[in-house]
C-alpha cells in the first residue's frame, strides 16, 4: 500500500506540476500580446495595501455578505491548509510525520481543524447556492457560466477537506496507540471522534489507511492542477492566481474603482496628442479594433474573470432583455484572445502553415453580428449605458467600461460603424457645441425674467477671480425645458444664500461627455480643448454643476488637458449651505399638500462614478414635512435610468426600456415625488412616469423633480413665497429629446 501510494502520488505530482507550469506560461504569453499601458506601477506601497486589503479582507466580495463570507473561509482554507498537503506527502514515507518546528503545536492543531470544518460547511453552502440559483434562465447570475468548472472546484475543496479531517482522526488514533501526550481532545478538538472510530484497529492497518487517504488527498489536489493545466481559460480556478496581479495593476492605486474619468485614447502606451495628430504613425490604432489592440492589463482582466456573474446580475441592459452581459462580453474576449494568441506569437512568414481553424480565428472581426462571425455583436457594444454597475460589483477589479469605450472608439473613428441616431448628436456637437443642435446664443434663455441678476463672464465680470464660483449650466440646463427649472432653482438658492457666482453664458460649450462615451474622441477633444482655453482665460478655479455628466467630466477628465478645477455637484454645495445655516428649509402649513413622500434616484455619474451618495439624501431628509423612502436598488446598487453612455440619443429597440423599469420601481415605493440630481435622469424618469401614468400604473399627481427644486420650495416658505415652479407639472419634453 505504501509503495503504491508513493508511486501514484509522485507520478501524478510530476504530471500536474509540468502541465500547471506550462499553462501558467501560456497565460503569461497570452497577456503579453497586449499593448503597453501607463500608470499601473505608480504608488507601489498603496498598491500593495489595496491588493492585500481586497484579497485578505475580501472587501469587494463582501458586497454580497453571506456568499462573500463563505468564500472567505474557502479562500483562507485554500491558503492555510496547503501545509496539510505537505503533511500528506510526509505521511507517505512516515505515517507519524509532522511538519518540522510546528509538530503538534496545539494552536496549529486548533486552527487547522477549525478552518477545515468551517471550509467544509462553506463549500457545501456555496455549492447549494450554485444549484439553487441554477444557470438556465437569464435571471440567474450563473447564466452563461461554465458550470461544470464551478462544480469541479467545489468538489475538490470538499474532497480535500474530508481527507484532512480523516487524516487528523487517524493521527489521533495512532497517537493513542503510542500513548503520546499530544493524542488528546485538546489537540484534536474536532476530529478526535473520528479517531475513536478506529479504536482497536491494529497499527499496520491504521498505516495502510493513512497511506490510502494521504494518496487520495494528493491525487485530488493534483487532479485539480491538471485540469487547470489543460484549461487555461478556466477563470473560476485560475483567478486564485491571476486576481492578485490584476488587483495590484488596477487603474486606481488607492483602491478606487475604474470609474469616473474615462482613460485617454492611447498609442504605443502613451496618450494620443490631438494637437499633433498629423505626426502619428499611419498604422496607429484609434481605439480597439483587434484583440491585440487591448493593453496587456485588459487581456489580464479577461483571463481573471471568475464567471461569478455579479456584473451580469447588476447590469441594467441585461436586466431589460438586451444582449449585453458584462460577464459574457469579457468571456468572449477571453476565449478569442487565448485562441488567437498562437497565431500572433508565430512569425508572419510562418503563419500560412498554421492550422486552418487558427487562421480563421485570427481573421474574426472583433465586432460583428452572427453572420459576420464577430466576437462581439454590435448590439452588445451599443447597449452599454456606462453606468459602472459591473465595475462596482466585480470582485477582481475588471475594467469593463474602459474596454467597451475603447471598442466604441474604433467603431466610430475607424469603421464609421455606429447607430445612425448618433449622426445628429455628432453634428450638433460639432456645429453648435450642444447635443440638441440649438443656437449657441440661446444659452442664456433660461435666465430670462429672473427677478435677480445673473452675472456673466465677459459682460458683468472680466474673470472668475471676481466671484466665488463658476456656475456651469451645461447643455441640458441651458436648452432642455425640464432641466431649465433646475438651473433656475439652483441660481435662486445660491442668490438667497449670498453666494457670489457667475456663468460663462455664450462662452460655454458642451463638455464633450456624450461624444466621448459614444466613442468620438476627436469631437470630445475639440470641445474639451475649447473649454480648457476658456477656463484658463477666465481663471476658473471653483465650479458647481447641476449635471452629473458635466460634473464627472470636468472633475475627472479635464485634468488630462492640464486643467485643474475644484468641481462640486450642486447637491454638495447646497447641502453645505444648509449645514452652515445660509439656507433654511421650512415646514409646510398644516394640511398642506406638500407633506409628501419622496424617493431618490441615484444618478450613475454622481453615485457609482464619484461616490456622492450622502449630500442629496441629507437634503431630502432635512426637508420638513416630507418623508424620505429608499428604493430597493439604491446607492452602490442603484439601477440606471438608461441615458448614460450616450444612450440618451439612441433608440432603445430591444427589450424593456430601462427608464420604464426604474420608474416602476420608484412608483412602487408609493412616493409622491421622485427626486434626482441629473438632468439626463430627470428626462428619462419623466418619460417613464408619463408611460406609467398613461397605462394607469401611476397616480397623476406623482412628479419627477430635481433635489434643488424640492429644497427651493421648502426654503421659499420662509419668505412667505410659493415655489409654484417646483411643484408644477413638467411640460411635454422637447421634440429633440
């Protein structure tokens, strides 16, 4: 028995190590087909702290508390119980083997047994969860995952755990035969009962059982390594090794998600200088048109996916029957990268000798429908709202949004292949500096008939040094009827609070967010550079914006053009003014219709992209006479309105409309007023509410309003005024929206 155990264990170990090492080299080779990437090795100390915190602390996994806690015990068991594998090899030679120096140290014994038993219960729970959630329907986050791989890993963990506790019991039984002082329940608190079942068994027979179980443990462990070695795309297992570098090389060294500002378009590992665009090599790739155009970090992302489906479960496109699943998007790119890598690693002159299947894979278009044999369907690419839910949820820091936007850039700038509705968007941005294609000289129309002065740079003040704040109105705030109400409300609140501010008026143009999120980096750069010059000339320093998209772009992306601004959202500034006592909300009169229930919708570009969750809620909670009620999906797990990623200007032809889904959730709270802090969200939710009311599923008196309007209504009660504007029904949306 001992001879058999040693031979089998050594042979399978050699095979397993060889295959595992070869597969690891293959994965490294696949990753290195990607392009260089900058900014992934800065602040190494922060990166180490972030990686250790996220891995050892499972901070991202614990967003799903019960599942995350169970996974943590399996993770700890996988690492700590490696020593029991060393013990198993030793027991093949000597059944009484114990790890040198540690021996039968009682602390080690206790920790080993405790971790093993908890790991066993945890893996059973995770396997049961996988079975109960299933994978056959879109509603399951495991839909599209390779289920046998997950079950295989869970079986291995369970089998190894059973072998560990069995060997511990056998150790106890042998120690009892020898009257060892360590063979007590003190050292074997959770496995002595197993050892007792072997009482009376002769020592040679106990040794045979030890050799058999030790061999079984080694065979199971090495079978796991062999399966990994034969399946380099088995992310459910390989992530145990790839997650560490993937987290270390993340975009934000301090642990922030890869959201907020979009990364600049790169060439050769450096940002493209659009002022010297003519100097670029003619072969420069604008965006990502082939899998090898991704950076090596992008390909590492794809290889790290655990197929857990957390991203899929939170994606608004997937939840409304659209073809985009962030998980399946990543898996498609992973499989293609691994399949095409051998072709790319072969010298050009020898590629003609490669197998036909490999050459066919190499010729696959990255974007193309089923007929074109594309890797990613165009409807998948253009369904993304860039809400960031996938990035927020991913436990291994995959940067889905960046990859989607890079692919859009190529489709727009190189292929000119994009939804036809975007032609009007690009035309309006290029010709008139706004997505509605309206006259630039109409940017101040929102201020007509206001009973107080609105200072304009170049007319009332020379530079912004003369005032405290630049009020960035934005295109929606200047042109969209509903958003104009928010603009007027914020201007009035700032005036009441005694804040000295000015606007750019005709000198303001679109920040370029819609163009950039639609993939048109050229138009974004054109608009952004124009604004950057204005900011420098007017000496802008502090900016307040009512649009979450403008807020995000000015705050996180204009630094790429050398513009440094302190940018705040209007809910942040208004909250500060209320706390300072410069704005005082007043309760409505008894019996007033204004004593209502309010629910709040988190704009994605304010919440997930910039972590601004508290200020708007504090404003709503402080409004007297109103009850604040959360929607089930809120804060980090809030549901998108459907307007982001330039989807505001694209038709939604597939599945349920995202805004209808979100509005139904808001109406279901019983709220009288749906508050938000973004003009895009307000348009989408208002349209959704109109549809709900037309179908008789929402009360006619329910309204969608900006937080600023609700605050103004309350503040003006203190002056004896009536904020009729805030409570009036919204007008019909402008035809161009």
